C-alpha cells in the first residue's frame, strides 16, 4: 500500500516536471520492492531528464536483468547511451 502511494506521488512529480522529487519517491519505492520494473524505468526517465545518463543506464540494466524483453528499458538505455556519447564528444571538443 505504501509502495503504491509512493509510486503515485512519484508519477505526479513527473507530470509536474519535478524530476528530482520523483527520483526520491521512486528510490523509496525500491526499498520496499526491488522487483517492480516500472519503478526503475520511471526513475530512468527522470535521470534522462536530469542529464544523469549513467544512472539512467544502470536502472535500465537492472530491469533488463529481470525482464530481458522490457521495451521501455531498452529504449531508455539507448537514450542514456546516446546522452553519454554526446557528453563524451563535448568533453573532447573542449
């Protein structure tokens, strides 16, 4: 029950564009249930919005270990890799 409440609060923060707050709610959810893949893909989305590509990739990797055909995890991991590549290029150009 507490898990559901936290997840919904996290989802509400995402809708409002408050990604840091949403990350905190999803992280609390994970303490209660580590097997719920949607929490990880939701948190990965927040990390992508916050340009935290490494963290997003790790969440997606975790999901794919549990569910190796999770489309959202594949897609968001690809976005994370893309973000990391762009960042690497920008660093090289400085």
